[in-house]
């Protein structure tokens, strides 16, 4: 989690169906009301709807966590994620308690105890998030596609009975139906 000056990044594992939607609805209704009252203002705090993606936690959880916690660094606000006060980096890498954060099982697998997990987590920041991973995260989030490998996407597509990634452009030229039709009449 990172609270930026003009947006928020959250990495949430819901415990209930529609849990994330309910959280966002709650924030939109009650926090905005509180904030407006506190600062004697009216209107919305955000310009648009929240953007989200379902991700394969085995492959992308730690990558997304790094992507999120490095956002203040990429924005030029700080040189090190530890220098940004409104970030889960303090919990994940430095062991600072935060009642809003629960360690994910993937994070827990980094080590047998808190100190070893925190050390290994800090070590992940020795390498930048690759451009490919950043593009994949941004693309999936902005377009509400699923972030994961083909097996994960197929599983989610079957469970949700909906498309989870963009289809190739130009039609399916490899299909048997296309091959049987042969050349298409062009005008």
C-alpha cells in the first residue's frame, strides 16, 4: 500500500466475495464524507472509478508489492522507499507494526521468522522492477485484465465465464474454420 498525494495503490486479498468492491464503496461513502466535513469542502475526492486487476499471487504478488512501494521513488519524491512515510514498505521491509496490513502467505514464505523475511524482502529492492513487468501490471490494471500466466488466465476465465485478456487482432487466421474458407473475397 502506498498513499500518494493524488492517488492510492492498494494490494488487497479479499476474504469475502465482492470484498474489494465493498471496501471501495465504504471508502467512497464514509471516508469522503468525513474528509469533506473535516476540511469544510464538498464533492468527490477522486476523478474516476478505481482500477483493479486480479493477479496470480505466486508470480506477481511480490512484484506488484515492489511496483507499488517504489512508486514514490519513480515519482522523484524520495530516493529510497524507506524514506516515504505512507507506505507498506515500513511493515514489509523494516518490521514496523501496522494494524491495516496482514502478511500474505507469499510474503511469509520469504523466511522462517520476521527478521529473515524482512531481510529477503529488502533484498528484492536491489533489482528494479523490469519494464516488461511494469507494462504488464499497468496494462492489466488499466484494462481490468487478469495478471498471470496462461494457465492462471484460463482457470480464471473458466471460473468467471468472461474474457480475461485481449484477443489477438485481425481474427483467428490459425483456426480450422479460417483455413477451410480459404481466401476471403475482398472488395
